[in-house]
């Protein structure tokens, strides 16, 4: 798994091009004061015993604590590596991660999955506003 974390004062998206027929229709949305995780799920992340999902959560929560925010947004971003996980299984991993973050008290959500989205973001020029991790 590869993840590019951003702290955003504002992050908005508009679904523009559906890439997976089986996903539901989606609407534009916007978050403020949020940690956004651009997540690339790889096939190895779905293997039994992989710790990638847990590491994703720990890093997202760490960054949210650093910025003193309760919102964490997961954004599927399959452009950080060559190998990509099966879309259905990758979505299941993101759904589990969202549920675990919510159970831990965060306002967790996801951008429109299975779409190319128009993105609009405002991110601070700060060392903790952009962090890359590979698990």
C-alpha cells in the first residue's frame, strides 16, 4: 500500500467519469479541516497477514491528532504504483478502514469510489501537510 496523506483546510470533489459500472451514482461533497488519505491498494495488501490496513489507520489517526482534527477522508488513488488490487476487494478494505475509524471516534468518509473526480483542495505549506507512506 502506498498512501499520500494531506492535511487540507478544504477538500472537495465532483464525480465526473464513472470507471466501474457496479458503483452507485455519487454526488459532489466537501470537507474542511480534514486529513485526506490518497490510498493505492496493491494485491499484496489483500493477502492474509498483511498489516497495511492497520498501518493506514494508525498513520491517519496520528496525523489527525497532530492537526487536532476529527475528520479523515479516504480517497482511492490508483496512481502511486504499477500493481493494483482488485477493485471490489480494494473497496472492501477502504470500507473496513472507514468503519474502524468511525468506531474509534473519527468522522470518517470516502470520496466517490469508481470515479474520476474533479478535485479542489487547499493545503497548507507545512511539513505535516503532505506525508508519503509505503506499507
